[in-house]
């Protein structure tokens, strides 16, 4: 199995045997493009909603490869 790191940082993953596997950055970062919409004004704050409109930088699936991404990508 291959792990492709689509985050901007090095990953340290603990495997089933208790060893740490270090996965370097791939140089490619997957992100969610978001838009913010003004909803209203609350006491002391502005209320907005965020909507994901597109995933960017996500490569095509490869058999036997796990893609590691940040949060909701």
C-alpha cells in the first residue's frame, strides 16, 4: 500500500507494529474552495455561512494508494 500526503506538512503515522512511519509532503496540496455568504448581524458579531464549491488539487484515484488530506477534503 502506498500513502500519498496531500497536506503541507510531514506526517508521522503509528503502524500496527508500533513503529512510526514518516510520510513526506508530496508537493501537491488538496484544498476545498469555499465561498462565504453574509447572513446577518448578531450582538457583537457578523454571521456568515461557508459553502464548499469545489475540491482543488485532488489527483485521480490510484489502485493501492491512500490519499491523506486535511480535514474535509
